[in-house]
């Protein structure tokens, strides 16, 4: 048994949280989007939350974890959806949100502490004419380190691909959980060892990321009488090299019914596209909309004040809004690869699997990725739905598992496993998440 | 017979050139890259060159052309390669280079007179953090109006596609050659009526174009032991969404032997890639180069002073340098669509057709386009080479014709023809270039 009073004493001036209710809150994420994960994860919680403010404190915490062999789980803002930051075996949750220093922003690159909120970072980069290459729909509270550790892409991925794509992450600093914890720097491809590894193999303390030039973005809603037009419009906009955008989110009827705040623009839950467009591309957008028989029902310059931010209705915020109306709804994450496959699934499943697409670039090509809303009945049926997609040539990154390799990665990532062997030899970090570790 | 002394008198204060040698010079372009075009075009020349400085003067010139039924051919800097601005039936050459006013640059859009030099325009846009979405290799002297009228794409097309792609041209003002000449404004898709129409259907006087955010660009040369590695590297870089670039120019051995000024970096005419890279993407570029067993032999930040500008060795500047060494060399313009097709042609033709590629985006996908160097023997053989490419599924935009539709467009463009019927009812503009006009 670990005596946490001793631990707290040894941590000295480092901030901790001992209140059980608060610890509970800081041990959870949005795993409850999955009815499969609820019974597995709902009672998991840490013994102690520790909140470092700088790298020295992180190093000190790592030393204590080694000394007492304490399980350690890293947490950003807890906006993940598969229990990425939920401790399975108690121990310490390392809350990174006070590690929020911006070290520098220059010439289109930012160097920051891992716990910085994405929205706060962007507020600063924009002063120099830059913004993040991609952000999650949770960007207002999500941390950059959490996005790298547990995310994969987001708004902006239609231009820059995914976080894991070469060139999207320059450098990370990592505190190890070796016998003598130390700081390691990883550059370029080397960062793949910790990128989207759920914090299983090192504590990312600092990140250096390339930025994107900031445009004046305009939110636009387009409606379509039929879904196939919306689908084809999405692909055409994605492939229009002369039209500058950073979000193409397509929703089949009746998903829009869940967007209460957008009711005036989508009164009948219309098939719709939620877009973020460069102001300079609004005119050609209108021409494209006309070509696909769409109708623009909403347009809002984001540099002006607005109560609505369309980003917060896209990616997994769509699921969030749907579940606010019908908590029986869950979701999938699917690479369809082609719009023909989307059409096939649309016709096959009907309302049981409501099509929600986000277009993004994969290996230079814009493809539709699905975050379909599923009317949940049983686990068996959910697995049948997944299987049917896979048998028809689609790739599902299963959001109903907390295991790293059973989600998007599928295969054991030897590079990440080897890195864990090196920097977490005692297997203290985010225990139970990396399947390869148990098998080796 | 038209009496040009009367014309000059009627033109009053508008600048004209009457010197025969100067008229000769201003009636030519780089058509001599084609041995087929030389005998056809070498003796063509205007009777008079007129140089307007503003739209009112253009309108005045149009009125006089109508009054006397004078053939009118518009000229930018004369950097075209198929006689786009060569008058086939004498008449007036309208030299647009004194129409060079920048009306405004704001929020990523520029409004300028058609005769502005692209390099001068970019010098101004860069002060606001913007640059042109694409430029020709002749950008130092080429005019924007000439690029739109006679060009198709260039450096930057790897990001924004071609000039004709929706969203790359906001607006044009056009002076007509109707009975009563007037000024027309065309917006968005409407600009297709005059885009790449060789000035056969209206005088473009003013353009409004969307810009691209300016990066700090770095010239890079990479060499490869074998061409197929260079080819695959080019496609991989084009498809790397996280790596920011604006030029991927690939050259098979021994093309680099023609680049005398680059001799120190390409001593043996190596297979090579000439690149323009964002400074923030240099590190991931190095990683990609390593993956394809390339070697970086040159790297130069363009914000520093440099005698070398790699852009001026790419696109049709490659042909220019090759012809400086061996005037027997000509070229092709080819959409290969896939790198497999490039490999097939590379193996089939060997040194007779030396592979020079420029990667660009077409409909959302990055594809290799060829400006292959051909060792010219006979017209018959040249046509055989073209035919072989076409029979194997490639598209050739024949650069050995001055006819609009026999070049890149292939089909009669009804929209452009109808616009010509409307704005040039007497058929005075760039006579003999639009085949559809003769047939109708």
C-alpha cells in the first residue's frame, strides 16, 4: 500500500488535490459517449491528483513515482472520448493544465508547455498572423499536449492532414520514468514515439509546432434537399484547390435536429454542410453551392462577435449535441475513403447509422471520414455494424475501447513499445492502455 | 489599306511605336522553342504598337480599331511560348506594360491593372504578408494579364491548382470591341470566358485576384542516384500534407547539365529535385529526403541575397536553359496523371525525351505534369512521340501550335466562343488563334 500522505509530504510545494470528489472529476473524460465503456470506466479513479507548474516539478514527481512505484496517468483537459486519461489502477493523475507557459512564437513556429489551452495559444499566435494547423472541436478548453497525446486531427485537417503526419510536430521534450528520470528531446519523426500514445511512454512537457497562416474565417451553413448532393458537394469543395477552407462537416438528415442553437438556420433538420471558409473564398463558394443545388442559410464573420461557433457543432461535438437530446446515441469513427462507400452505408443502414462526415487529407487526398451517430441497441448489434463496414472495405477506429491498439492504430506500434521499454521500464504509465506492453 | 499615319494622329497623346525593328521585337514571343512554329511565325509582325497607360486610352484604341477595322493583338511581356501574342495579320499590337497601376491590396486580395509586372506586384503584396498564389518562371518580367490570358499555372500550383480553377480569379474588367466599345465586369466563373483565351475576346484591363499567405521560402536542391527515386520522392513530397512547399520540379539525368549556374551543386547532371520550401518545413524535408536516399546539395534562404533563384530553372525556364546549350532541343507539355506512366515513358524513350516534371494539383490531387525535353529530329517523329503518349493514356497540351484549341483546351470552348461573338463581332482580336471562330 502506498501512503499518499508521505507522497504529498515529499512533493513539498507542488500543488495536489486530495478531495475525493475533485479527484473523481479529474479522473474522467468523455468516455460515456460509449455505452460499452461506461461500465468499464465509470468507477475508475486516481488516489491523488498532482498539478505541476514547470518541468522541474514534473521531474520531481517522476522521481517519486519511481521511488514508490506509483501508477501515473497524464491528463490535459480530459476532453478525450475513450478513457485516454482515466487511471485504471489508481495512483497519481498528473494534471498538466498549470504547465501553460508560451516559451516563444516566431516565424510560424510556437514553443509551449504541454498544458497550454489551445484557444489561449491561438490568441497569441494570431497577433503574429498565425494560427494552429489543426484544432479539436474542444479547442476552447483542450490542451495542446492532450491533443497530441490523445487526439488525431481536427478542424484544419482538410489542409494539413493529421497530427501524426510528418511535418506537423517539430519537437517534444519528454520526462522519463526511468530509474533516474531525465529529460529527453525528440525531433521530427522521433516524436512519433510519443505522438498519440495516450501518455503511456513518457511525460510530454514541452512542444514545438509549426503554425498555419491565419485567415479571416467565416462560418457558413449550407442546406441540401438530398444527402447525396451534400456528400458530393463536400468532396467537390474538399477538392477545389482554389477555394480556401478549414472545415467541411457534412450531416445527413435528421442530425441537424440535435443542433438546437442552429434551429433558425436548420428548421427541419436538413441535410447540411457546416463550413469554415476563408473570407476571400466566399464568392466561389456560392458558385459551388449553386452547382450542387444547395442553399446558404447562415454566414457569420468570426472576427465579429457571435454567439454561435460552428466548430462546436462538428467533429465529436456533433455526438455531444446529439446525446444531449437522446442519450442512447453513440458513434463510430470511420475512414470511408470514397463517397461511393458513404452512399452505400447511407442506403444500407438508414437512420440507425446517421451519416456525419468530416473531410480531411490523408496522404495528399481529401477523403470523407465518418463520425456517424449510431442508435445504440446492443453491443452485439454495434459490433455487427462495425463488422459490416470493415467487410466492405472501410476502416473503423473503434471508439468503444480504451486500448491504444484496438482503436485507431490497430497494429502494435513497435516504435512506441520500444520507447516505453526504455523510458517506462517499470510500466507505471497509463497502465493497461498499451496492449503490446502486457503481451511483452 | 489602313493608313497608320491617320491612326497615329487619331490616337493623339497615346504612346505609339513606329520603328520597324522595335515593332518586330514587340510582335514576338518565345515561340522559337518550337521548331514547328518557327517557319510559321518568324515573319509575322504588327504595323503599329500602341502603349496605353489607362483604361480610357484602351477604350479610345478600341474605338479606332472598330472605326478602321484594324486587327488587334494584346501583348503583356511576350513571355508566352506558342505565339499567343504574335499578330498573324499585322494591325496593332497593344502593349499593356504601361497599364501597371496597383489599385488596392487588402485582406488577401489585390486589384491591379493588367499590365503590372508580377514581381512588382509581389513586392507590394509581401509588405502585407501576402504573395501570389502562383507565378510563372518568367515572373520577373511577365505581366499578370499576360499570365491570365496566355498561361495556365506555375510555381504555387502544387497548392492552388491552375489559374482556371474556381476561386483563383475574382474579377476582371474587359474592354470590348463591339460597335460601341464599352467596359464589362466579369465575376468568378464568368471570368472563364476570357481566362486563357489568348486575348481573342476582349481586352482585360483590370484584375482582382485572391492572394496566398507569404512564407519565408528556401531554395533546395536534392540529388538522387536513380531517377525513379527522384520521381517517387516528388510524389511523396507533393502528398505530404504536413510539409509546406510551393515548387517540386524533378529532372532526369542529364538535364542538370544544362543548368550551368548550378554546376557546383550538380556536377554530373544528376537526377535532381529543385524545390521551394517553407523554412518551417526544412527539417521534415530532410527526413523525407533521407527516406528516398536523396542528398541535399544546396539550400538558400531567399530572404537573404542570392545570385541564384531556383524558380528560374524550372517550368519552361528548363527548356530555355537546355536550348541555350543545344538549340535542337524542344519540349512537350504532358499530364502524366500517375508516376507509373512517367516511369513507362522514361524507360521507353530514354534520352530522346528527357523527363522534366512539375508537380501540381488537379482536382484536389497532386499529379506529375511533364515539360519533357525532346531531342528534335523531324516533325513526323515529334508527332509520333506525342501520339505514343496519348495512346498510353496521357494528355498532351501541344506546345507546337498557335491555335488555342489545338493546345491545352482541345475542345472548342463554347463559352469563350459565345463571348467572342458578343464582344468582338468583327473578329478583330488576335486573328487566327481561335479555331472555333473560323468554323462558325
